[in-house]
């Protein structure tokens, strides 16, 4: 190079060479060049503001923060620096994670411009202080400093981090007003914000308005659909021919594998596995972990285990995927053995590992093993994790230890709707209707919005205690006060309430007025009431409707036989049983697991 042949380069030559290296992103070489300049041409040339700003930029890009601090000392020794250098110092300290120093430099900048504010704001957001970033943005507006496009994108990112939908929408309006929707950084930030806030319709609207869609935007939308429980939409977008020219990366592939797992679609998952092999993505950790999870959730446990066995460096996500797969497929002993292997040979189990182990204990109905994991959770300080505490609640409830479940519930600092519902369901399982209803009232007083599971539990409680009026009130409040559309489960519970109380005419009218066709769970609840109150005429009506829906289900014929038996019609009951035998219809007997401590 010409520079290398220069025996005594002057300050101007160093500056030109330094700028060339920074512009071509050879930042480590730029830092080395400035170090050479400081040795060969000390002050004041090496402390020139233009040279210092270039050197600081190179320090930031090459993560040479220690040398950046030395440059700050040089600037102080030289009697200070201009605003451009101070802005570079703010950026350098923020990128280094030293927000205290960044703020001190920021406060000393006279006449702070948009670069000063944006550097500090960006530092707050990047270091996990998004709320402070929004406060800075408000101060920036009060100082009448107009934001740049990068400032706006950073503020929207802060809204994403805080799940601040209201603030995010305000920024969206500002973007439209300023005519900045065509900016790719801002559009990507808006899309990400709506996805993280769970507002998929708004995210789709932003996505549809984009003039150019790249891999990042396409993947962001796919991730949004998958994480918000819309796997079909995620797969439709992935397979859309409009984006056939975009080559998926490891994140895209792992996400659509997760969508396949949510749908329990093994054939589709295998196709995506093939795409991953073709694109050379199967060596990526995120993809191989997604493959283990997909095969396990699709009940192809042997294939999941085969892939898991081939992973040379298994991280905690891989172990948890396999643990979850065993637990979900009722291979609970295998899950517990794998947890033991993980403890001995793998990474330290995390909170999700403990949740999976507790799920396996519930599956086995083994309270003693479950208690040992409770002890493990206490020892490793996992009880503050809401998922671990909720899994413990579920364990004690399912194993009939209501006092222990309530103790865990009372000791929780953070409770969500799932936690409340688990405890309400626990009271219901033990037949404590008063406990369920009282706890439901406490939940509402605590300002927790009940979900559909809470109403299933409370309606079931009303059913078993004959609280017809209360059940009607709770059912009506779902849509009126909590914006929850009743599902088939809720209608079945309500029919069960009416039928158990002997209000069969009202129950039949309720079924006829349902907004969807009643399924066998609804008619089964009605038929059970007919059997309890020996109302054969209504029972035969239910039988006719159920036979149309599912003529092949043996449990329906058993219900019919039992109805005839309860009314003393032995010949008809026996004829049904014979017909089932001739057709090869066999109802599998129910079963339950009882551990040593709870049976």
C-alpha cells in the first residue's frame, strides 16, 4: 500500500487512511493505525477532533472499549472536545454498557443535537432500560429537537420491549404524519412492536403495506403468527409463492417447525426437515432443537430421541425439548431418567426442566417424587418462577393434597390468570365448591381478568353443587363483562348444570339455541341428566342426535345401554351390548395412577 511506503506520514495522511479503514469497515486495523499514530505523532495531531471521532467509531465497531476510554482521557488532557467527539463518546460508553459514564458525557454536551439524544436514547434501550429511553424521548421533544428516522425506530423498539401498545400506536401515527412508512428500519420496528404486543391484525396491516419485503420482515411476521398461536397463518405465509425468492434462514426454519409442532402435523414437519437439510441448516442449534421438539410433540418420540442423541453439544433447550416430549407422550419414567442424566452429564437444569419433571410426576401420580422436585426447586431458587409454582400447584391438586397446593399459592408473589385457575380447579376437584367460588371472587377483586379455563372450572363447580342461578350468572357474564366467547366446553358445562338439576326441558331449549351445532360432550351431559332423573323420552332424543354425529363411538352405545338399564329395560340394554359385540365396538376401561403417598 502507498501508506506503508510513506516513511514519515503526517497527521493529514493518518486521517485520510483512518477514514478509509473505517469506511471499509476494517475497524480493528483502524484502531491499530491510531495506536501507531499516537506513538509516532503524539499530541496534538492524534487528538484532533476529526481523528478522535473516527478512532472512537472504530473502537465501538471493534469492541475496543478500553482503548476508547484512553481516547477520552486524551480529549480531556487536550482541554475538551467538540460535540461530534462527545456524541461518539456517548455512543461508545452506551455500547460498552456503561450508561453512567454515557450519561455524564451526555449531560456535558452543550447544545445537544439529535445525534446526542439518539445516542443516549439508543444506549438506554439496548441496555434494557426502555422506560428511561421513553423519558429521554419526552425530554428531547420538550427541548424542541426534531427526531431523526433512527430516533423514531429506536423509540418504537423501546415500546416493543415494554409491550407498550398505546405508546407504539402513538408513534405509528407520528410515522404516518411524517410520511416515513417507506423507511425500512421504521417499518421493521413497527412490525416487531405489533407482533410482540400480540396485535396480529395491525402487524399484518403494516406488513401488507410494505413496498419491499426482505428475509427479516418475512421472518418477523412468521414468528409473530407462531408465537401468538396462529400456526396455520404462519405456514400459509411461509408457503406463499409471492415470497418464493426469499431463502429461509435458521430462525425462519425453526419457527415453521414450531408451527408444525403446534398443529401436531408430522408429515409437514418432515417436509420442513427436508428443506432444512437441503439448505444446510440442520447444524444450527436453533433448528436441531426445533426438530427435537417437533418430532416429540408429533408423537414420533423415537425420531426425536435419535436427533437428540446426535447432538454433540446439547444445550438446556435441547434437553428440555426431549424432557417435554417424554412427559407429553406419557413416557414419564423416561422423562425422570433423562432429568437425572441432565443433572449428572448435561447443563444445569433450569426452571423449565423442573416444570417438565413435575409434569412427569403428575402423570405418574407420584406425590413423593413430586415433593422431591419441590425441594429441588427450593434449593435452586426456582420458586420465584411463576411456571414452576403453577406446576407445583397442579401436582398437589392432582394428587389430592389441597392444603399443600394452597400453601404454594399463598406464598407466590406473582400470580397470573393460569395460577388462579389452577387453584380454583383444585378446589373443584376436591368437591370444595365454596372454596372455588370464594377464590374466584378474590381473583376478580385482585384485578385479574379470568380466562376461559376459570369459567370452565367455576361452571363445573356449580354443576356438582346444584347452583343453577349462579351458573347462569357466571355464563352470561363471560361475554357481557369479560369479552370471552363461550366455547363448546362452557355450553357442555351449562347443559350439565341444568340437566343435573332436573331442568331437562330448559336444557334442551338451551341446546337448540346454541350458536353452533352441539357435539357429543353437550349431548352426553344432557343424557347423563336424563339417566339421573329417569327421563327416557328426553334420553332417546339425545341418543338420536348423538348417533347422527358419531355412529362409530362405542362410549355412546354404552351410555344408551346404561340409560335403558336405569329404566328397567333390560332387553333393549342387552340388545345394544350384543350389537356392539357384533360390530367389534369395545369401550376401553378408564384407569388412574395412584402414588404411594396419595392412595
